[in-house]
């Protein structure tokens, strides 16, 4: 268990039990997680789809439908359901599991929910590591479903290659995702529940909004698809759009988004490694004691002392 290279090799060879254990390791974070992730091979970008949108938009239902569509095309699928709120039960995840029940028993599908177990870098760091594990395990598509609670959704944009925004119809004049700042990061937009009568207006509204937005330096035309997971309509078109974005990325590997993602990745790696190194200093331990007893402690000078000790230790 302790040999990270052996664990990584087993995961690459398709050992699902080892993969499940490794996911727990990266969720927890720490030196074991870092050692393991370092043994994973660098893999081509493009297979990670982040699925975002307000709670109740229909993300879990659509994730299940998409997973089935990718499976029908012979592609294996990993699903990561992100729940930053609950480290224990994850209220929303129970419903998600029921919704994803249809996928049970298919060995080409692997579902995992991630909770924030308080590791440094939070859920975004854990999700990034989990994604790297799923990719190493050879899954052709990795779907990350967020809870649609703002912060974590934007963080998913740093992990995913393709952002799928799910918008439910009938939200009134204001499209929910505009408020959340999600429209700008979307590569593909799905208007869900198109079996409902009010979906046509939302579709029209979103198409107009997308057209108004100026294209960024990468000229990917954001696709807006109407889908009904309930009636299984539009799923094939949506799957086509996601795969088209993947092809687009393969032909344009250095878009602003791709560079941003790589930079954020590097920054996160530095933060995590630095924090773990600094956490081993005795100044860190004593700073923790001070924080519990002295409410007026100068945080900035505590940080300075900790970094000074760490620097001495590496000289
Ligand atoms: N009418 C209709 N309802 C749907 C559809 N997809 C999902 N729903 C319903 O919308 C609700 C929220 O779905 P869920 O997938 O859990 O949304 P999430 O919170 O974004 O993951 C559930 O009650 C679903 O049954 C659809 O295509 N049509
Ligand atoms: Mg959900």
C-alpha cells in the first residue's frame, strides 16, 4: 500500500479497488496524496467535462443520460460528483445516487462522490487529483458534476477542459447563470427539461445572449442545446457538441483557457507543496497554540516566523 509507484501502476492497469482507495487518499490530501499523484503519467487534455448550473437544474439526471450516451458510443465514463458542503452524508448526493442508479452494474462506468474533508486547497485540489487518477485509470470521458453552489463551480472551470452549463427553463426574465457568472465560462450550454412548455423561451433567450457575447481569442462558437433527459431528446446532439469541443481543443491546445488552467494547476501545486512543507515546522505548531489562546495575535508576523523557520530548514 505504501509504495506509490506500485499503486499508480495498478490503477493504470485497471485495478478498480486500488482506484477507489487512491481516491480516498487524494480526498484526504497530505504527503501520501502528493506522492501518488506524482507517479501518474501526464495525459492528453480534453476528456474532462465540468457540469455546472443551479441546484435543481437537472445536472445529475443529465449526467446520467450523457454517461449512457457516451457508453453507447463505446467510451468509458468516470463521474465525479462534487459536494463541498457535507463531509459525511452529503444530502444532495443521496438523490444523485438514486438518479445514477441506471448506471450501476456497467463496468465501463465509475462513479465517485467527493466531499471536502478539510484538506488544504479544498475541494478543487481534491477534484483535480481525483481527475488525474480517473484519467490514469483510462476513462475516456470524465464528467464532474458540481452542486451548483457558486464557488466550487467556478473552481471546476480550472479542472475541466469543457464546461457544460445546465440551465432549467422558466427561471423568469433573468437567466440564473448570468448572476452566478457561469455564462462566460461555458463552452456548451444545455437547456434542460425541454419537455416543458416554457423551455422554448429560455432556449431563445440563451441563444440571443450567447450571440451578443463577443468571442474571446479562441473562436469556439458556444453551442446551446435543448435537452430532455426525461424524454431522451437532444442528448445525442449534446454529446456531439461536447465531442466537437474536445476536437476543437485538440486542434487548439494553447487557448487562453487552456493556459489559464495550466497556470492555476501549477499555482495550486505550489500552494499545496509549500503548505505541507511549512506545516512540518515547529513554528507552525506553536502558531496554532498561540491562535487558540491569543485572539489578538498578529497573524502576519506569525506567518513570517513560520516561513523564516521553513527557509532555515531548507538552507
Ligand atoms: N420535466 C423534467 N424534469 C427533469 C428533467 N431532468 C431532471 N428533471 C427533474 O428536475 C429535478 C432536479 O434534477 P437533478 O438532476 O437532481 O438536478 P441537479 O440538482 O441539477 O443535479 C428532479 O426532480 C428531476 O426529476 C427533464 O428532462 N424533464
Ligand atoms: Mg445533482
